[in-house]
C-alpha cells in the first residue's frame, strides 16, 4: 500500500516554476486520496465535479465498445492530470481505473478554475496537459487504419518499451505488470489473437514474456518489424 504523507508542490515538475502564492492556494484547495489497484475512480457518462492529478502510481483510461469490449486509451503516470477535459459541464466520456496502487490529488472543479483565473501560468500547464493527450489520440487514430495484428502489437510493445522501459542484460524490460488480456484491451483485439502474436515474437527471439513481465530484446527490431522495413 502506498503511504500518503505530506507532499510539496515545488517538487512536482509540472508546478516547479509556479508562483508561490499559486502553490499555496493549490495546496489549500487539494485533497489526497489512496486508490487501490483495480478501483474505479469514475465511469464513462458519470458527472464529475473533481479534477484529479496523479501523485504516485498509474491509472488506466478506457472505454467500452457497444459489444462490451474494453479498449484501453491511456496509461497515465505520476505527475499527470487525469480528467482536465471535465472542465466542461458534461458527463465524462471515458472511464478511469487504478492500474496499480496509486495516490492522487483532487481539486473541486470550481476551486481549480478560480485559481487558474488568477494565474495564467497555471492555465498554460492545464492546456499543455490537454494538448499532450490530444497528440496521443492523434497517434492512436493513425493506428486505426487496417494493419495486421502482429504489426499493431509490435508497434504497441515498441511504444511501451520507450515509455516504460528499463534496461536489463536481456533487453528493455517494460516495467508494467502486463497481462495478455490487458494488451488485448489496449489493441481492441481478442486475448487469443494477441497470445498467438506474442508466441510468434517469442519464437523469433524478439521478446521474453514471463510472469506478466515483457522484455523487448531489441526495440529497433520491433520498430523495423511494424514499419515493414
């Protein structure tokens, strides 16, 4: 279980250059919450009056298809806002679940908007956070064009190794507790299909997969594979 102790906004990279008076207001108006692995923070179509920020841990953002299949959109990390899009007065369009034990901050939407109105630098921080998510969505849209599942999986593993990779003697460890089912949810595919592709990569010596840990032997090989070079 993650310890929820005192924290300092000055140590959060997103807020490091913020005015001291703004940091003081943020601390006064924020609340901490422990979210255990698997807990749902909110569901698609909920009305949410809080803006969440990850202090420690990882959160999964996902949507459900009409057929009831989960599709993972993001895995969010330490130092990221979760749902800044809910500044608009509409139900949320995505669900949020703890990928692992996490500690989050939350602000009442009206309080954060009031602080933003007095500090344009904070407004820019929020805008940049939203812009980052939009860019990620654009990349995902690019990947919706018809493409063999093995190439989609290679592209996803390459991206995960870049974002969450830890160098080891055997290759680049994707530092996430990742199941085949979760990978299938990320790709919008079935567990059986993804499992076959993973086994193919293992036989080719491209990955090592054991106890929910994936090691990419050489990310460059995966990159060349999904690009068809």
